[in-house]
């Protein structure tokens, strides 16, 4: 998946567990876990919500990188 | 390779597939003709065995289902009790285990329900419905297992709603599926939709193979048009319902 994230870092800085962060962002603990593992790319709405919770920009949490393609 | 060339290869592939299917079908047909008697004997024996011992098979399946469900329920409760005292990575691991236990419980519940009711229908002897002791045993199994399946399902939903109060819906209500999915977040919905689509794609193959099976059964075992009609209705209904929603969702909000 071409989206890496530092969600776990920011969550640790805020001192909340996955369930608590999920409640703050109105999503389930499983969704937070999926995002942290890189198994799910959040929607724009959710990414903005998370950025708002951590008081950072979306780019501080999520980084998009182009996957290498065969010529 | 030029685009025109790619399209030509698809037509060629289609022709080759039809040829191979035709040859394969011919060989299978010849084998069926040669093996008609043993096949009929085997089918007759299986049918007799199911009607004689179906009550025992379903009884054993029912007991296994109840025992395995109780074990999973007990394990889930123990894990949830430990949740209160866990923190950090240990808490996350525990929550993953609880989610897995919950999903396993749902899978066992769904599969057993389908298997049990199908087996009940196949094993019930139509002749002498009331006076046959095997039928009585089957009916008792049906009542006990049916009750347990329903109670188990309600328990699973209540457990999830206790852990996540945002989850809505009463499993005894007709509106349950709609209310449940509306209370799911984006990742949960994605998972439900992906699972649903994969099940739809697999069901297409199952229906095609079932159609072939009932067609051959009509030819060789003289089962008549009944089974073919039922499978055909299911296949057509699936296509029509899928097409209906495909058009309906063209201009709808997808979130």
C-alpha cells in the first residue's frame, strides 16, 4: 500500500490507546489498528479528523510514496 | 503488443476454452454413461444412509457445535475479564484475540445453521412423518439446536455492542442488518463489502456448478425439473438483484 503513517508515534505522544483514539475519531479500535499496520488507508475525512486530534497536519501523519513500476 | 492484438487473443482464448470444455464435457459424459449403474447405486446408498442415520449425524453435529460454542464463549469471557488489567501492547494483543474469538464464533454459528437446516431437510423421512421415531429425534435436535443457534447469535451481538456501544441493531429485528451496517465505520464497511463481493463471486460458480449437477441428475437419476427450477431461480434472482443495485447505486451517494 503506497501510504505509510506515523499514527502509532503520535498516539504514544498523546498517551492514548487504540480504543481511546478510536472513540475520539469516531471509529472502532480495529480501524485504528488496521491503519497503524498499514492494512487500511483512511478516507480524507478520517485523516483530517486524526490530524485535528493530534494538532498536526495530515502530511505529518501520512506519507504517500509512488510504488516502483516496471518499465 | 498492439491493443488490437490483445483483443484478438481474448477471442482466441475464448475459442480454446470452449473447445477444451466441449472435449472435457464429452469425456465426462462418456464416463457417466459407462458408470451410470455404480453411480446410481452410490447415490441410492447415500440417500438411504442419510435417511436412516441422518438423525445420528445431526445429533452429533449439534453436540459438537454446542460444545465448541460454549468453549469459545468461555474463552472470550476470560479474555474480556483480563482486558481490565492490561495496558499498552498487551491490551492491543488481548483485543486482537477477543476480536478473533468473536469472529470465530460468528463463523461457526453461520456455517452450522446452514449445514444443520440443510441436513434436517435431507434426513427427514416424508413417509409416516408423525409416527417415525427418527423424525421425532430430528425434530427434537432441530428445536434444541435452533434455539441454541439463536441464543448464541444474540449473545455474540450483545458482546460486541457492550464493547462498542456505537454498534446498533437488535438481532431479532428484521431491520438488524441495515442498522448494524449503518453503525459501522468506514473500515468495517469496506470489510463487509469486500467479503460480500467475494461471496457473490464464489456463489456464481457454486450456482453454475449446481445447475450442471441438477441437469446431470435430471438426465441420469430422473430427478425431474424440480431441482433445476430451484437452482435456476436462485441464479436468476442473484443476477437480477445484483443488476438492480448496480443501477440504483450509479447515482447514489457511496458513503
